[in-house]
């Protein structure tokens, strides 16, 4: 069986509801995933946008959410989960708005893709403090057993 991630509020490569963006409540969408492979010691969840700032001429990948050391079981994250309500042991990294936690889509132009990527690791990462996606990805090297992703799309109403 392959580990999968999904959301009850948007389908893969479909539009995300505005509730989860800067035009709504800017809360995290609910997510669910199947059991990771045997030998998994922790999970990492990274949400990012490779289309920044303009999908016609992307220049960077904008990081929206970094979670690491999630428990290695099938699980869910509820809508709008607060950092204090994350599963025990979960660590929170810094997004590109320079704070720890979720920062929803707010594309300046065009329709962007938002990747919610789940990784199963054969290790538990050390406490990296106020860390970034780049540091988490570096520490994951050589430890990824499986990965899955769901992509949500979003275009701001004022830009549509």
C-alpha cells in the first residue's frame, strides 16, 4: 500500500476554498493521510507554492507551512489546527512570512499551485528550533521512505 494524503475540502489539482487563504480566515485546511510504510519513525508536512510570484514567470518557491516529527501513523489534521493542538511531538518550522505556523495562499497574480507534501522518514529529526523548510529538507536527506502530495489551486478574487 502507498501512503496518500488528501483533503475533504478540495480535490487534487482543484481550487481550494477561500476560507484557507488571505481572502478568508487564513486557517489551515483539514488534511488526512493513510498509514506510512513500515519502519517510519516520523512524518514531515511541507506546504509551498512553486509559482511565486507569477506563474507565468516563477522566481521562487514560497513556503506556507512546515511541520516535522509528526507521529508515524495514519492521521488527520483538523481545519484551522493551532500549533498547540498538533499531535504530541510535532515541531513547527518558520514559513516565508517569517513566523512559525500556517500562512495561507495569497497569490499576487494568476492561479498558483499549493503543494501539501507528506514525507515518511526512517528517523526522528532533532529539535531544530525556529527552523526553515530548507533546513528540514537538508536533514531529511537519505531518510525518506515514502512521499505523497495533494495540490490545491488558488487565484485571488481581486486578480481573477
